[in-house]
C-alpha cells in the first residue's frame, strides 16, 4: 500500500529530512496511548508502526497505520506515558508530510 502511494518517487522528503529508504521500517503492531479530549478516557490503540524518523535512536515522530480506521497518523515512541498516538492524517504521504 505504501509503495503504491510512493509510486517510485523515493527521492521525496519532508520538512524533517526523512529519507524514505532509511526511515521506512518492517511494519510491526504496537500499542499506543491515544491522545483524547479531557472528557474522554485514555485508551490503548493497536497501530502498525511503518516509519520512524530516527530508526537507530527511536527518537522523533513515527508514522503509524490503523487497520480499524484505515488511515495513517503520527505518533511518538517517547511520550509522557510511553508510545503516544497524536492523530490521523489520512494517507501515508499526508502523515509523512505532516511530521
């Protein structure tokens, strides 16, 4: 799905200078704390990690995918409570550019 969206343009970058070849990771299912409105209880979201801004150090933003919602979004491995999901952006490239 991601490769179709990239459509051969592997030179594409974003404001954080992420190189797609370097930052894409083997997808793995992880649990993230959801950022909710104060009136909503926190919930744990199962999301597929597909891109890490800094794969070696695990710092920075992550692009994740929700099978339940069918959208990509942004997260961080080093949130206050651990891995934290920030919100949906739509397609992979929309999330990638939103970093």
